[in-house]
C-alpha cells in the first residue's frame, strides 16, 4: 500500500489561534492518509472498522506534520468528563473523556470527529491548551463550561484571556433533531433555525461567552461536515472514518 507523505496534509487553521506562535493547531480533512474506502483516507479512529496499522500510520503522518512525538486522544463517550495532563507521557488513548486539558509542550491533543464539534482553547497567560469534543449530548451537559472551570481551578485561567476556535462540524443546514423537545432543555431551543434544525455553532459560541470568553476571541470555521465531502460525516455516511482537530503547546 502506498503511503501518502505528511507534506500532502492540508489542515485548516482558525484565525484567532493561527496568529499565536506558542501553539500548533489545525483541523485535518479526510484527505492525505492511507486508509481504504469507506475510511479513505486520513481516518484517525481505531473504533470504526479500519485496520489498526492504517490508523497508526495516519496518526504518525499528523505527528510528522507538526514535528511531535506524542499524540493523545480520548475514547469519547459524549459526556462531560475532562482529563488534565500535567506531566510528559507517550501517545495514548484515554477512556471515558470528551475534553483534554494539557500544560505540557509538544503533546498534540486530538479530538476525533464525524459531525461533532471540536472546540480548541488556548490560555496564553498560563500556557495551557484544551481540546473539547462536543456533540449534542455534551452541549446539553455544557462541557464547555466544565472545561473552562477546570482550567480555572487547576491553572488559574481567567476566561477573559482565553482564545477559542470552533472546528468544521455539522452546520445549521444539516443539524436536524426531530426529538429535540425531549432531548434538548428549553434554553437550547433558542438556537432553533427551522422546524427541526439547530445552529450548534451559535450555541457553542454563546456557551463560551457565558463562561467568560470574549466574543472577539472566538473563531468559527463555518464549514458543515455533512455538506463538504472533504470531511467524514456520520450523518452523510453511517460507516465512515473520523477526521480530527489538534492543538498543542510549543516550547517557549
């Protein structure tokens, strides 16, 4: 099998984060990897049926792109549990978390996606990053608030200093929830855009602002993962891979 070299990867960068020299980040579309259909080609998930060696190679391509040796992800469960990393460690997947906070340089925090949002946070004052996996259930649980509160309690983060990016994900055009009356609390229904559709980009933006993040410090990519075939989408194709969004600290 021919392996595509890392220089062919073309991650998307969020303007509010891209100007910061102290971090690396990006949202990687599905192209540039080695996995065969229906996981073609940069699938990063071990849990969707792809061969493990393909996933390992795809993750290595991403590490090579950033020039790092450690990539940490979570076996995401659509909850609100937050992991905190304060010591160097090797690449791994940790069970039962949907957000990871890290204060150690040269560790890439990876959020796996196939329509759910990745929300990337950076505290430039205390040199801390976080990656959040937020599907509708985690939005209901307000994992954003929980993550920011954990950053505050653990590292002294002031939300007013945080920079935040919202990745490509399911857009208001395709975020249809026919059971929203029983699944969503009343306060979430203000983000309803039509009979059964919701704007989760606006919802996450508001949750960030309510948690203390300044509106001018938030970037929203605005690409719908279902509409754009450059991204894996569970809504579009049930059996599919996972793309990813990454954030990490550079050495000062």
